[in-house]
C-alpha cells in the first residue's frame, strides 16, 4: 500500500473531525438500540452526521467513504420522510454500525499514512437492499 499525505494538515483535520463525527454517530445508534428504536431526533441527527461525513470525504476524494455515507444518508432521508414507515430498527442499527466500522478502518489507514482502499461493495448492496 502506498504511503499518502503523512503530516498533511488537511488530512489530519479530516481524520480528527470525521473521527469525532463517527463517534457521535455510533453513540446515537447505540442509544437508539437501547431505547428500542430511532426517535425522530435520532433520525434527524443521524442524517445530519452522515451528511457531514459524506461532504467532507467527497471533498478529500475519499470516494468509498463518501459512497457509503451517501447511501446511508439516502436511506435515512427516505425513513425521515415517511412517518408511518415500518422497518426493523435493529437491522438498521447493524447496518449503520457496519458503516461506522468501515469508516473507522479507513481512518486508521489514513492515520498510518496509508491510502484508504476498503471495498464497500457488499455493504453498499446491503444498504440498497434495506
């Protein structure tokens, strides 16, 4: 794997901010699981957080992170727009936590100066299938 941008202030800022955003996202999902489902506020906050991750990763050309974030954003947008929609909250939580794990893995590569090279295809199909 090629070394990339070691010490680049933009990459460092991306790692820092995205790590914080991912931690918030993970906490919302875990809190929602404990509460038995996503509240309206949790749906909105999750949407906002993944929108932020999508935008910043696209700006940095981390396309795989952006792709998954966009898919989760679209899914939460769909759910938010349909108040009476029934869905499996636990499966949704598992899906978001899988995305969180993927992003954390890619961020760790960046911390090590390695280009993020994860393949999100299977996870993207799961999101599409949800």
